[in-house]
């Protein structure tokens, strides 16, 4: 497997660093990497531990969902002159799969890059043909790096701040980092079975110390600086290191909460009180995490009626 393989790039981004994904998607990622990293058991945050057979079942379900998503008929509007789909004055920007910092202009191998979303958003803002922007979101979240900068850009560009209308649809999932993006839009809708929320931060700590010992391999780290390489995967994590990581996650969660509160026009307390729960359909609107419940067709009809040419 080459160093540029998507799986290795994803593992480098999500292991032993803060991420904003749903716990289930974290399990999917670990299941996908089980062979490469010799993962034999996943201790879930909630629920039963998963052995290799159970991980394969989780991965199979995820692959089926991805195939369905890729095979779905989307409004593309094909236009060689624009870096985004364009229909009736509306730019359509897809946001799907695991969200990464630098992944290129188009969704690829089950991931979307913040860099690609940003490039398309800026192009749409500068395009006189574009009257409104539709963020088509179907993502369980992704990495922290780059997420909040993108959210700041979306918020600064939207209609409330003198820019163009930016509407988001959780089609059918906008959770964790993807919800931070959706919450920064002027409007956010979801279908009856759509899901939003998961306002929290996660750290997947991967420790291979025992596996190396079983293989007869002993690793010694030489370091200059007390905290150099703390939280690495070949040493047992100390209590001080764990406390620092927890403090860092708490600080990132507060940034997440502030971003959502700003975008949704809420106080921080009700956002914090969700405690990273997810909400489906009308329950999301009851908690003011979304503006309404619409199917994809209803959402598109409403956008066309208001902004279409």
C-alpha cells in the first residue's frame, strides 16, 4: 500500500488527534483500518466491544451506504466553466463522507476536503450568475483542522452578513464537523429521517505497545523536551498527558459550541446542554438546531421558487 493511499492518509489524520465525528463513524474508520493496523478488538464508547467479524459487518454496512450515495441521482447541472454544479442560478456544493483538511476540489474515496468546499464557495461568491448557494451535506463529520476556518468563511459570506444566501440540507446527515458547517448557513433543513448534532470532540487513542511486545519488538523513544511525543502510540499514556488532552478537547468543544451558537442565533448554554446528542427530523427543529423539515425535492423547490431564474 503506497504512502499516498487514501486509507493511510485518513489514518494519519484521525488517529491520536482531535476529530469531530460521530462515535459510529469512528468505529467504521477503525473497522476499515483493522487489517492495516492489526486491530483485533474495538472497545466502543457505547455498546458492546467489536471483534473482527463484527467489524467486517460494520464496514459492509458502510460500503453499502456509500454505494447507494454514489449511485443516487443528483442534480449536477454539468457546466465546464464553473467548479461547481449550477442550476437555475443556484450553485450546488456537495459535502459528503469524512471531512478532511486538504483533499482536493472534488469528493474522493469517501471523503471531502475543506479546501475543495472553500474553493467552490469563493468561486460561487465571485460568480455574478450565482444568486444562491446550496450546501448538499451528507457527512458524519471529520477532522478539526480547517473546519472552523471554513465555518467562519461560510458565516461571513452568507446573506445575513451582506453576502449571498447560503442554504444547507442535511441529506441525510450533518453531524459533528458537518453540523458546524451546516449551522453556519443562513438556513439549514433536514428530511424527516435526517440527523444533525453531535456537538462534541473525539480523540481515538491507538496504543500498539502490547502488540509490539507480543511480536518481540521493543521501541525506545529518545526525546529532548519533557512533553515531546506525548500521547504516542507506542507508550502507555500517563495521567498528566491524558489530562492535557482532555483540556484541549474541552477547549475545542467550546469553540464548536460558540460556532453553532453564532450561526443558529442561540445562547451557548442550550447548545452545550445537548451534550453531543444527535437529533432526527422535527426533534432537531424543536431544539432550534435546524429551520425546518423538508425532503430533498421540497428543499430544492423552495430554493428554486425563491432564488431560481
